[in-house]
């Protein structure tokens, strides 16, 4: 396992960040076995959110941490302030409420890295930066950042922080994968994949900002299940979303070239897709949703197989 550093967090952060959407307190024994296997494979960092599973994911993760007594080694990436059906929720009140809920569910005192799950550009950045700093000063969160925040909004927030002697956003969590979205799977989904996002990737590289990227398998498109000749066989919301958003000839070409490289390196398509995001030239931590210990270990193996800049360019369609 490779590890990196995030400003303001003293602990090493595993480059593979295990998600928690599969956790639930109704099957704690199963959850603990999975988390134990990930921990044994070097996975020290776990991604959760106020909105996942009605709180069950946070409760299960917290129960495991408290049972194993490894809080000082675990890094928690927590998220809050997700919108709901009725209103935008990126406000000081909602950030505070969600944070307190998450801490109570996990029965913990602080979250290492707290990320705002969404942005609301109609809200001024000042009060948002100030409330995050207040929670940091109170010892409830370590560092913080934004998911689905544009570089422009991040820059605005950090300019406010600099002008007022406050701590800035230090990470971002956008979508990033080998596949390029033909259309957004949901409103205000921000991706840094593909040629159109080149300026965003350049900004992150210039800023040296760590990226905690989600959906590196493009919602399942990069598992190999979706092929040019079977797209009319898929049904159900998630699969139909993949067909609509990712199933383009451009992306199938990327799969063809990735499989060519993967065959030479002994990697499956999902593994080469993971290696792609980790060796993109950016400071990337990949959020993964593995459901078994062996699957996580396969991801660890993939993360160790390096892709050169020329190989990444070839997958993208370059000569």
C-alpha cells in the first residue's frame, strides 16, 4: 500500500480509501470481517458521510473503530451538508448539525478530514469557511475540503481564508475516471475527466491539492460488463444511468486500449482503471467500494503497478 500526506493531518493516509456504503449495524459481524481484512491489507483510511444509509454506515464504522481500539491510526474522511429534495443545505447550521450527528453516530470526538458533500454557489464562502474553522478550533475536525466544488469556488474560499487569517480548504473530492461522461449522472456533478476538464486538472496540479476521487470505475462501466453489443440488455436505474452517461465509442476505445495495456501487465480492466487514476500525475487518493478482503487486495496490487505518462496518454487516445 502506498501512503500520502494531507496538510494538517499527521497520520499517513492510504492511497486507497475504503467506502462504507455497504456497512449496516444489522450485520456487524460481516462488516467487522470486511474492515479487519482491509486494515490488515494496509487500508487505514475510510470514507463515510452523514447521508449514507440513514446513518447506519457511520454507526457501523464507529462500532468497528471503538471495538478495535485503533482510532489513533485510522483516518476518517467524513462528509456532510448534502442537499435534500427540499433545499440546498450548504449552510453553517447544516454543516454543524450534520457534523454533530456524525460524531454521535460513530461515538467519536473528531473527524480527521471533513468534506462538504456538495456546494451551493448562491451561498457566500465567508460563513462556510468560518464555521469550518470554528469546528477545527474546537477539535471536532482536522483538515477540511469540498466535494463537487469547482476550482473557482475553492480558490474563492481560500482567498477569504488567507485574507482573514483562517485555515483554507486543503482537499477536493471530484469525480475522476478513465471514462468521460457524455452527460452528468445528476445535477452539479463535477468531473475532472477528459479533455474539457484539462484546465481544472492543471489548477489542481499547480496548487498541489490532494484529490479524493470517487467513481473510478465510472459507476460500473469500467468493470467490463458493458460492451458495444449488449447495451440493450441492461435495465434498472443504475445500469441505465451508465448506458446513458458513459457508453460512447470514445469510451469503448479507451477500454480497448486499457485492456491491451492491462493484458501486458497482468491486470484486469477494473485494476487498470484504478491504476489509471492513481498515476495521472495528480495527487490522487482513490475512493473504492470493495465488498471483500480479496477484492481490496486486488486493488492494492493494481495500485502498485505503475502506468507511465505515455501509457496514460495512449489510453486517452494519444499515439
